[in-house]
């Protein structure tokens, strides 16, 4: 995963991840990135501290968890998950540390 440094006008590598990383989003304070990492057909939500480059897995790899985004205050993360039911994605929200995961949509559409 790379960032483009607008001041130095060059790419900065944030890290190399096994599998595929996608949908990175910055926390409101700019100190953390939340993203999905896919491995072996499943994906999970991870955060990375931009100062230390420490990566922390927030959700297990038993579902397809994608499209994470921070709440405006940075206290929560919303994401989509099939919760192990392929093709039935719903919206979930959790605290920024991965605790208190709860489903917030119950429809049959795509979110």
C-alpha cells in the first residue's frame, strides 16, 4: 500500500501485505488507516497506525468484511459484511478497537 506525499512529490510505501488490500480510509485525525485485507477468499478489517506502521486485525476472517469507514468523530467504524452468508451483505458498526460489533441494516439490497 502506498501514499503519495504531496509536499515531497513522491510515493511513500506504507507496507506490503500478504493477499490483497483495498478500501483504505483515513481516521479523522489522520493518524490511522482502516482497510480490508483479503486472504484465501475472505477479507477482514484491519487498522494501521501511520506512525508505527503497526497493523491490528479487528474482524475475523470467517466472513467477507469490506468497505470500512470511520465515523466523523473517529470513535466507530462502519463496514459491510456477509457474516458468513455469501451474497447477503449488511451494514455493521463497531468501536474503533473492533469491539461492540452490531448489525445496523436488515434489508435485502446492497449497501
